[in-house]
């Protein structure tokens, strides 16, 4: 009876070890990512070998350029039309950066805060800009980081 028990344990041990052999990663593969796997949103973007280069968000770049242009026009001419344009352009850029942009936090919260401040320069009573500006400032404070000027 002892011999049968030892034989059963030996067989289970050997079969377990052989399954572990099968699960070893392929040493020949240099990249841990499969060729066919892609990150969401990069289907049509060429792959770059530089890992330091961040993915660009074209919509964010467009909105930021539009907001910067509106701020420049409003700085030189404080007309009501330019005021409305700076408020709408900066709110669009700031809201996109804060809530929708696929950028790292370091690249989206600082510019979003800048554009909320631009909105508040033109319209100090804008509740949405006040609320979102406060939220970004709270994020910086919760991380123990200084709030960008």
C-alpha cells in the first residue's frame, strides 16, 4: 500500500514539473509585447522605436493653438467678441485637456489650469472655470506638490 501511495505522489510530482516546463516564457523573444497587440487609439499611428517620445493628441494641439490665438487677440483688443472667443476657446481646450485628453497628467493638468485662469481673467464669475481650477489645485495639494503659477 505504501508503494502505491509513493508511486502516486511521484507521478503527480513529475506531471506537475513537466507542466511547469511548458509554461516557461520563450527566451528567444526580445520584446514582451506581441506584434499584433496595440494600445487603444494607436491603430493608424506609426510605431516609433523611441520609448521616450510621448504620443501626441492632435485634438489637444488644435484646441491649445486656438485658445492661444484667442488669448493673443483678446490681449491686444478687449472687445466683447474677443472676450466671448477667449472664454469659449480656453474652456474648450481646458475641458478637453482635463477630462478627455489621452495625455499623461504632467502634460494635461498644468495647461488646463492655465486656460481656466485665462477664462477667469476674461470672466471672473465663470462657475465652471472656478470649479475646475479648484479641482486641479486640490489635485496638486493632495500630491504635496506646489500649484503651478
